[in-house]
C-alpha cells in the first residue's frame, strides 16, 4: 500500500462510518496528519472527524459503529464506563475510536504503517 492509499483508506473508513449515523454536520477537525512509524522506516496517517450529535442514542450508535468495524475485520470493544466509546484495531487500519460525548461525536484513527518518508510527504503536501 502506498502512502496515498493508506491515507485514502483511513479517511474513507472514517467518513463511511459517520454516514451510518443519523447525525449531520460532520467535518474534519484537521487535515490528515502524517508521522513516522517502524523506527523511521515508514509513515502512518492520523485523522479526526467530528459532529454535534443532536438527539441521538449514543449506545445504539456505538453498537452500529462496532458492528461496521467488525465487518472490516477489526477487533472491537465498547467501553460504557461513561459516554460510550468504541475502540478498534487491526484489519485495514492500525486503530480507530468513536467517542459519543459529551456533546460531540468524534471518529478518529490511524492508518496502517506503510513505506514512506514523512518529511518528504509534509514537504509535498504542505509546502509544495
């Protein structure tokens, strides 16, 4: 997988997950960020998408997201100690999380580590 494919996989899965919920107004908290991994021999992307949830059922939404991520081959758990949070690892990504509050839904994650140079990508994306 190329760095561009890793970024696209991450952002697509997060946006597709958001579309499963009856919450509008999703937006990027920031553009996808790149960082090094594999002792500097690779790169991974991070990304956060958020929305004001309105009138929702947080646990039902968490269960919906968990089922979707399990269908992608990820290992999933839901923490209900406070507002429900879903955590997932494996499959096509390093990890994902879905937070249900308070007052803000957020889906964030990290792509798989792929070959690439983070400094070069930053130069191309942010300078060039």
